[in-house]
């Protein structure tokens, strides 16, 4: 069964550093997403991406965040200057249509 | 804005007993609903989904959920749980024509005991 692949599984970074979280969506999917889950809290929507542009973003997704599809297979989330409160599990997801999601296994980001 | 409520943060249950995990959503417009399961230190796995059609949906491992429009609910049930069902369960909702984002509930920790 096709999977959404995320790397790395765990990343530790110092406050103020830039991080890039990587995702390989399912190949025939057209919609891509990032969600995050702060430890012990619910999963929150960050951004959706379709046709090479952001289609929707939440208020969490401020200027510190950006997404990119640098080639035909990868989908990345960049955090420019990490803060302690950015520590969370970040999930990538993709879908063929608007309503069928497949999530990756997540990247646990720890900002120290 | 869509909201999803999971009233029970933890549900302890004995093995082979039935269980119901409650989920209520807020939107009155056309909605689609999911249940995801998360095992410790793992990602989100789709358990089942309601998009349209039959209001009762089933998963391959014995879970079922019923879409109830009048009560705006999508409760998850299993007639007999197993130790391996111990996990966090998240209900999520999206709105047709409201973009592609999903709104998640706060999760319910199901703990199955012997």
C-alpha cells in the first residue's frame, strides 16, 4: 500500500536555527498538507498545498513557516528561526481528492 | 468554523468488553468525518471514514461508526475490544466546499485492561 514518507523521524535543533522537514507524498496525489501535534494536544492544521501554491493556511502558519515542492516528489516544511514552542510532532499528508487523506508517520521536532 | 468535540479524554475498559468513543461535530453543512488511531510514538492511521451514502461505516478490525446528522455525532464503537486496541483515537471532520483541511478533536485514550 502506498505510503507518505517523512524524514527525519526525529530532529533536535537549537532555538533560532532553521529546520527543513521533508515529506514524499504518494505519487499520484495532488493535494499536500502539513499538520502539527504539540505533545499531549490535538492535531492542528498548518497548511494545504495544491497546484504548486498554498491553497489554505492557518493562523499558526506565520512568516516563520514556508512550504515548497522543490521537485516532482518532495514536499518540504521550513521553519526559519525555531522557537521553543515549535517543538511538536509534524505530520505530512497527501490526498488524491479533497477528502481522502494519507498521513505520514511524523517528524518529532525538539527545539532546545 | 468547524469544531470537533471528544468529551472523553480517557476510556478504560476491560478486554472483551464493548466500548464507545464519542465524537460530536459542529458544522451543519455537508461534512465528512474520519476516525484515526495513533499508537505510541507512531503516526496517524486511518481507521474509518464517512464521506457520503450509508451512515454506518466499518473498519476491517471490528470498529464501526455511525454518522448521525440530527445529533451531529460520529461515535466509534467496538463490541469486544482487545489489548491491542490500546491507543489514542482521534475524530476529525472536514466540510465539503470548505477547503481541504481537517479539524481534529482532542483525542480519546483507550486503555484496554485484562
